C-alpha cells in the first residue's frame, strides 16, 4: 500500500532521501514505518500523526494515509 510521509523540523533536513510517497505492506503500523525508514532505534523523542491525529507505535496504517513525523525534543 502507498502512504504519504512528511517530516517537520530538523527531521525534514535529515530525511531528504525519503520520497513523499512510500510503499509498505498492508497492515503495517507506525512502528513498521519507522523500521522501513531506518528509524527503528532512533524514533524516541518523535511523534507521528496519521491524517493529523496523534498516532502510536501500534497504530495501523491504511492506503493513502498521510503520516507526519515531528521531533518533540528541542534544545534551548
């Protein structure tokens, strides 16, 4: 299935190699998406949103979903 993925903040700069549309297997979760993006061990301090609603690792994705990933950790 195809989903749309956007990164905000510094993640946008670090994830330029990821296209806006990603193909992942049916039934995938946010955790699976992190693994697909090479972020399996580095997604702490990040928050995903599916169609603008907060999502968790176990949240299931559907065809055409729009996922936004942001960093919730920042310096001062």
